[in-house]
C-alpha cells in the first residue's frame, strides 16, 4: 500500500507540471506573429471567407475563453482538430506519426545504452589510455550538434559510400501491413523479412546519430560508478577469497548500474528533443517533423496536441523510474 501511495503521489505531482507546460505552449503560440487561417488560405483570400474560418475555429473568442476551452478539451481526452489540411482529428494525426518516433527513440536509446555501458566498463576496467579515450569520447559526444553529426554521417555513409539511405523510413512499396505502426515489429508479425531488413537499414543512421549524442552521459556515469565500486571493501574481500575476476567485475557492474536507472528516465527528455532534430535531418516521418511542419503553419491545435503527448511520455517515464528505484533500492522502500 505504501508503494501505491507513492505512485499516486508522484502522479499527482505530474498534474501541475502538465498544466504549466500546456499554459506556456498555449500563450507562446498566440504571441507568435501571424494567423493560422491566413497562413492556410493565403493573403488574397476574401476577408469574409477568412472571418468565417476564424469563427469556425473559435479564434474569434477572447483569449481566456480559448484557454479554458482548450484545457477542458485536453483533460477530457479531446485534442481537437487541425486548423489546416482538412481539419483532421489531431489524435489521429499523432497516432499516424507516433510509431515512427517510438521506433527511432527506442533504437537510439538502445544504441546509447550499449555504447555508454561498453565504453564506461572498459574505461573502469583497464584505465590508462582506454580510460582517457573514453572520457574524451564522453565529453565530445555530449556537445555534438545532432544536425551536424547527422549530415556528416549522411555525407560519408550515404553519399560517398552508398551504404545507407539518405533519408526516409522505408523504401516505397516495401511497407508491411499496418498492425502496430512499428515497421520492424509489423514486418516480423507479417513474415515480411524483406521489409524488416529495409526498415532496419533505414533506421541505422538516424538511431546511431541520436544514440551517439546521448551515450556520453552513460559513459561517464558507468565509468565513475565502476571505479568507485571496484574500490569497495566487498570487492577486496571477494578477491581475497579467490573469486574469478570476471565474477567480481560482474558483481561490481551490477552495483554500478543501479544509479543509471534514474539517468535513463532523465535522458528521455533529451531523447525526445533530439528526436525532433534527428527526424528533421533524416526526413523521418515522426512527431518531430509533424511538430515543425505545423509550427510553420501556426496550427495551434496540432502543436498543442503534440506537446501534450511529449509531456505525458516524459511524466510517465519519470514516474516509472521512481517506481523502479523503489523496487531496486531498499532505502527508497523504507522511506515510503
């Protein structure tokens, strides 16, 4: 019951965060010069037609009424309709693009975890030049600009070597039947190995670009925790008792990775931010490209709906990380 109370408390704390972010996005969008209706129909459209569309969209109401209507919609699960492109339901547009972002984010996250843990472990285990190289790698990757490294990788591996495609999610005509929207998973479920290989081929560069930038944090965290753990008394005791070195390293590694659970959740915000830049660089049809496209057209409802999804994912992951920490760390459980 104490764990359930803790989860409920963390979820309740997420509501003010969501409200603040929604409020900020709502008012920032309306401060931006321009009108979404004019952006859609053009400057030469008849004024009476423009006024009619503004009224239909509810943009003629006072700002505070628009704000209250918007909050009422969001908290009842209604994200509204797009102001442009046929006034399509925003939730439907998001669900069309969400699988692409999820696929990219999960792949990039796995790449960052793999690179971070491998380099961090080797740095702590061998020290010397390997340690120095790993620390330089962590510093350099942390400050890399995603569009720059993405364009550089495209130039080398796509243009010069022709190994990977320049952009896109899959070769036209090889799309698997839509089941979940995740091409890799749908390809396996439908037995389309050609689609799976092609989707994985397209995913390689974007996921590596984003994962590379995020891996530096994990390199430093794993390396520092491993160095600290290897100096603990229990490690010396294990060595004195004649335990094999690989077993000692495995036990030290298991202790060292516990603090990374929290960092994984915190990195999610950077992962989503980086996904926007990565999707733009590689023309990846996800939420990031949808967000940038609709900002250009001042499509208030779609931008707001996309931000709601980003915020909910971050909040959910933070709560999940807290729960995992409570399950893994007895000190957290005692404090519940």
